[in-house]
C-alpha cells in the first residue's frame, strides 16, 4: 500500500514513464528475436522458425505481465490519491501529477 499522497503520485508517474519505455523498447526486442532466429536458422530452418515462435511467445507473455503490473500500480496510486477515473490521455495525467508534485 502507498504511504502518502506524494508517494502515490510519484509511483503513478513512474508507472506511466515505464509504460512509455516499454513501447520504445518493444521494436528493439523484436529485432533481437529476428536476429537470433536468423542466426539459428543458419543451422536448420526448422530450428529458426521454432526460435521465432518460442521467443515471440516469451516476449508477448513478459510484455503482458509488465503492462498489467504497471496498470495495477497506476490504479492503486489513483485510488490512494482519491482521483476519479476519467478518460484522459497519459500526457494529461502526467501534467496533473507534475503540478501536484510541484505543489507539495
């Protein structure tokens, strides 16, 4: 549980930043999978296809787990702050959190 409102705001802000970093790193992970699978396919094409499938599933599962964890952190922080759930963009939330943290 979050101790103070400031801690909740910082945690929410870090969750939003981490989610943005995930979006940036995803293409690089896909490139790494393709490169590794290409190297493996030099030995045998079937092994290369299997590597693409296996590594792709591992990437998908890990991304889903990380995103869910970040969403849970953001939701618990929102509840700790007592803010209503609204349909606003993450950029607007970041601006509100920055203003909130500057005030305190």
